[in-house]
C-alpha cells in the first residue's frame, strides 16, 4: 500500500539489491528497477547459491577476479530480465538495473595512475554495457570517473553517476555527459542518464563534523543538499527537448539513526525522479500503510536552509565524504574476491 502510494506521487522506486528473491518480491509491489554493488554480490555468494557455478568457472581456468565479474554479470542480467517489461512498456525511461564498474580502480592502496583509470573506465563501461538493453553503468564521481563520462556518453553508454555528494560533482558529471551525448552518431532519442546523490551519509557527516548546527537544521542537510541539486537538474534539462528524462537518483535513503522514522528520506523526496531503497527500507515503508504526497519541491523553513548554507562547507563535506566513500567503494570488492578465493579452496577440497 505505502509503496504504491509513493509511486503514485510520481516517484520511481528502485531496489538497492539484485538478490533474486528480493527482486521478485519488490517487483510484485511495484518496484521498477534495481542496482548492484559488491556488498550485495558478496552476500549472495556467501549464501552458497553460486557454489556450483564457482566450481565450473574455476574448472575453466578463471581466476578469482574473473569469477567475480562472471557472477556479477549473471546476477545483473537475471534482474534485468525481471525489469525488461517495464523498460519496454515505458520506452526505455525506466526498468534499468545498474552494474558497477571495478571499484579497485579507486583503491587508495594500489590504484593505477589517473589517465589509466580513465581509460579503464571507458573500456569497461563499453564492455559491460554492450548488447544489454536495460543496463546502466555505474561510474563513481571521482576525478577519473568524472573524466571518463564524456567518452562513455559519446559511445552510447547509459550512465548512472554514483558517489555524488556535492553540487560541484553533479555539475561536472552532468556537463561531461551532455557534451558526450551530443557527439552520439545515432542522435539523442535513446539518451538516458541519472545522477545518484547520497543523502543519509551527509547527515552522518554533519552530526560528526558540524555539531554547531541547531537542532532544527541538524539532520536536514542531506535533504536540503539533494533538493537543491534536484532543482538544478530540473532547470538544466527543461529546454533540451529530450525524449527521455535525465533524473536524480535519491540514494542512501536508509536512515542511520534509530530515532529517525524509517521513511524520513522517502517521505521528504516523494514526487519525482528515482529513489533507490534498500530492501529493509522498502519493507519498513510498506508496513507503515501510509499515503504519500509530493514533497520533493518543498524546502525546510528558510531559516534552516540559510543556517545550513552558512555553517556547512560544501568543499570540506565533499572531500571528507569522498575519502570515506572511496574506501567503502574498494574494500567490499576486496572482500568479494577474498570470499571467492576461500570458496574455491573449500569447494575443491569437498569434491
């Protein structure tokens, strides 16, 4: 009931998981897309569902990294099949599943030089998007990721820019993608891009690093930040005459404080674009049996917005959150590779 009410406001709801049972369950209540990351893949592999597949791939001579990408590709492809009817019905404006490129390109302990990272993002983006109708390629808003966007867009890749915290990152990503899109040989009819703005992590940051915010402002920074970017995005694309929507993805919508209502961000951002919610958030929202109304274009009181503008340094915020976010980006991929290596050994011993 609640999720269908949320969707009725104009929000597209995507699932922050590609676990097959979760995809099926959420599709049944109206969810129209999904996204993946290494943590999600690790949890699925840990459960043992792909043990036989790991053995078969290892027998073919694939190493741990190649096995990880084969499993990721399979899981994303399976989720794409579930949402393909949505993609077809809505004429490629919805129904996507996001595929994250190699997080180890941003590994602080061993990333290649900048130019090589840019080249690899372009190469991998083309590889993992080729022939996949309703797949988005997730590219992080790091220096190398941002520099790869123009060439990816020019090549016809459908992009989900992830790990965005600031207006600066959004503007650079959007402008690079738009430049690339205008170079496409086949025109702009199939051009689709989305920009994943992380929300709850911003409020975690301000609670820790900007304690001087007043009680009414503390906990509202993520919402104010993303609503400003949403407004910028609406204004930028309004006069471009495009067939498909270029949208904001409201990401990191799960609350981090137990005292916050589970729909804090879901409710505040209802009415437009895309929310990508973890399974637990969707479950909690559904249990509320609540009627949602459009609020995405409603800001908190002016004095709250002005206080946030005075006290929150966007440059410092982006820098700190990207430091933390990049670490969180690479570490789960290492954990996935470690798990697959352990599985290879244990499954081989059990043969």
